[in-house]
C-alpha cells in the first residue's frame, strides 16, 4: 500500500489497479452528469491540490521503497488543471520517480478546450501516455438529457487532439443510457463517433443507479419522452448488437467486461467484429447457453 492519505471515495479505471493513485484534485469540476453519483458527497467538492503538497506525496512514495511503474492522476477531473500545473506535476514525477513509464488520467472533453495539440504533445513527452474519456454517448439528444455538457462534436475535437498529440485514448460508452426510446439512436451515433475518432481502446458498461434513478429520470419527463426505465437484459443485448454492427474500427481494443455487464465481450475491432456479434446474437437467441453473469455477480 502506498503511504498516502486520500479524500475518499477514490475511483480509478480497472486497468489502473497496480498504479500509484496520485490525487492532484478532489472531486469533479463539472459534477452535473445525472447518471453519476461518484463525487456528490460533501467531502468531494472540487478543489485542486497545492503543488507543494503534491510534491511531498511524490517524495513520500519515492522514499517508501515501493516500486512504482505507473501513476494515475486522480480524481475524476485532473486534466482540467492548466497546462503549466500539469507540466509541473509530470516533471515532479519524472524527477522523484524516474522509473515511472506511464502516467494516465481521466479527461472530460471540455478539459482540452484551452490546451493546444503542442501543449498536449509536450505533456506526452513528460510521461502522459493515456487518457480515459467518458464520452458516454455520441448522440446529442442523449448527451443533453444526461447533462453531460458535451456534444458529439466537442467529444470528437478532444479525441482528435489527443491522437494528434501522440497520447492514447480509452473511451467509455454507457449501454442503456437512453432508455428504450432512444436506444437505437444512442447506439448508432455512439458508433459513428467512434468510427470518426478511432480510439485505441473502447469499453462499454451498463448504466446503473446505486443511489436511485430519480435525478436521472426527471430530464426524460421534462423532455416529453416516455418515462425512463432501465433496459431489460435482452434490450441491452439488442442495443449492443446495433453498436457492434455499426462500428467500423481499424485496430481498437474492445472490452465489455465490467462487472455491470451481463455478457463479457473482449476482442479487437474490426478483426473480431463478427465473432463478437456472434456472442451477442447467441445471448439474444439462446441466453441459457451464453454464459451470462447472474444478478448477484454484477455490480459497479
């Protein structure tokens, strides 16, 4: 265990389980997405950490003797920090933890509005190799309903900047986000966004509401849509079939193996597209043979 004190709760991508979680901000500066309860507690109000405190923590890790190969910049919104501050943090990591080979972070598309490709490329040379972008959807109607504060175009601009800077991108799409009424357009436009962006990694997980769905559902009612309901297992598979059918990716590592998913899917798109579609269609037509997760096995 790293000898650091965190403001809990702390979230990280599953693939960062071996990384040093370096909390350079607390909470999320946007924190309006109606599907997300991660940073709603009183102690998670957004606040950047002072650079001298960050350096003290990095030095503490360096002196601990723990081998540190990867660093994840937490919390949910570290990339909102100005370029100058991000550069300072990466230089401190390089100075005190020279063995670190990869620094990564969550990134909201809006975080990159005031950062140039040249600035991002400089951060890449200092060790920032991967950004996790929660696009959630490529459909503007769905994005407005969930108060994401982003559009298809803003997400695409950010993903293109990341690629041009030589940084890898890992994108998340939320299965079931539009409910039954918007399911098809959510899947089609999400695939369209991914086809244009060609991310390095793409993952899906099922939207869930551990604290209840009331805050999320109210926008659907205000928009004169049918009352929101979560998709059934079969509807989730149907939406996934549409998404995979529409995806035209060249070399994107695809994962739908989060604990929220009933059906585990892993492959490289487009090489494994037909095989993955076959798994989804088996789950639709013969669910008893598809090795699905039981409800008790699912979670966040």
